[in-house]
């Protein structure tokens, strides 16, 4: 009897060991498969655009630019990255670097009024007044009740010495915003006879150059005084 009891006790002990061992083995296998199929933090897809925004807001422009460029590398034409790079370039006083990004935005969406305005400002900041005027005139076609594009085009034309075109642009802006007294002052300046040493750039050739596409696929905008310039030369537009 005693021998049978000890034998049964040993068998129960072996059974318990096997039970717990098997349970631990199953738990370990389950944990292994769970971890194997759970993405680690390093393997999860990063939200690069969000990281770029955060870096930009924190004042770390270099990191923001690097991350925005990485976004473009993975997703060419990403509008958020293009806008971010353009704005950072303008903030850094490098408008020439913003021009390609803004041009791409306009090619993607020719109705993007904000991008059109920023492109015009970038051209002006880069010292390209003719391209800036063309960009402002194109922007004016996107929002015809906004006097800003006409006003800015007029200011640029006046600064370039093209008083006739400046007066035309400024008069158009004043018609949209008669209460803007600055426009009246600018128009008076444009109407004042040019001094002898003022650059005089009116004429059909200068006007034609200004109408040229500045390389960003902007729509052609006819100048309102084209027929007047043609008549001064004794020609009619479209005829020899």
C-alpha cells in the first residue's frame, strides 16, 4: 500500500510538472507570435509631414526642410511639402528658391490664388519685376474682385519707370477699391511727367516682354493699352 501511494504521488507530481511546463510553453509561443506580428516603433510608418510641421513651428528650419524634402522624395508633388519649402525659403530671404515650388503648385492647380500671389511676391523679391508683374496679372484673373494684384503690378511698373502701364493697373485697382487713398497717391505719381533721368520703358517691345510667360505656365494676360501702343506705331495688332 505504501509503495502504491508513493508511486501515485510521483505520477501526480510528474503530471503537474508537465501541465505547468506545457502551459508556459504555450504562453511563450503565443507571446512570440504576438510580438512578431506587432510593428515596432522603429518599423511603423512615420508621419514625416507632421514631423516637418513640428520642427518648423519649433524654429528648426533645417530639420523641417530635410523632412519636407523626404516627403517629396516619397510622394513627388505633395502640396504640403511644396508649400512648406516655399514658405521657409521666403522666411530665409531666399525667394529664388521658393519660385520652383510655387510654380509646381500652380501647375498642379492653376486656380490656386494664394500660390499665384506668393509666386508674384517671390519674383519681385528675386529682382525679376517683369516676371512679377506677369504673375500679378495672372493672379488678377483668378480673383477679379480683388484690387491687390492690380495694385502690386502698378507699383512694380511705376518703380520700373513704366508710368503708362502703372497708371492703367492702378486705375483698375482703384475702380475695385475707390476708398484706398494710397492708390490715388500712386496714380498721381504715375501721371506726373517723367524726369529726364527716369528710365522710360514704355513701348511695344517692353510691353511684349512683360507679357511673356515667366517660365511657370502662367496664362497669357493681354495688356489693356496694347491697342494704344500699336496705334502710336501706326500698326494694328495682328496686322502688318
